[in-house]
C-alpha cells in the first residue's frame, strides 16, 4: 500500500501548534513542552508559514548566538529553508526529504494554508501499522491456503500481532 501524507493527517488530525516569529525562545520552549512536541511551524502576522523551530535548533542557539537566550526570538533561531509537503505527497518521498535535510518535522502546505505537520514519529507509526497489517494478512493467507507445513501446531493459538507480551 502506497501511503500519503493525508493518511497521517486523517489519523492525527489537522490541528497544528504554531508559534509566532516574534515569540521569545522561552515562550517557544514553554509551548513545545506544554504540547509535548519537538518542533513547531513559525508563522508571521498574516498566519503564513515563515519558518520552523525545533528543540534541536534551540539547543544549538547558545553556541551560535551567545548564551543569552532571554533576548532571542523564534525568528532568530528558526530555519527558513525547510522541506514542505502537500497532503497528496508520498510518505516515502517525505521520509527521504527528512533524511537528506536532517529534519524531524515537515510542514504540510495546501493552497497557502498549514493543515498539518508531519514528524518522524508519525511516519514510523504509520509504517509500523502498515507492516503489522501486512504481516497479519500474510499470516492469514498462509494459514487459510491449507499448507500443512505452515499451519499452527494443534493446541497452539495463532500468532496475534500487536499484542503486548506479559
């Protein structure tokens, strides 16, 4: 199954936590911590995407800008050069762009709006779910095909993928 960005957006929703370019780095860290996220799109006064800020960028800021984080804003720390995606973009292509750009987050743009943000975790979760579903389907196919060499031994319950072990 070829997965697209809209599959992730359908699962996680289209709520995007954003910060403003003029927000202080302290305010940005508070927002990231409050929402338990690792990065956020940065928007300008017109709500248009102007950049992206992440925990990683904030950690690097003192070595690049000096130790006084109190005066830095999102505009000072954010990247303006980030890959973006569209809802119909391929997850494989997005994962490759993330790898090559060393980005952990990619904003999703649709007709000038920001309907979502895709993270590495979103992609890993989707791929794991797809792999689990495929393994279950293959297991059911093999068992139902009547191949005695691959049937579960008598008295052994069939493998249940995704269950937590005690």
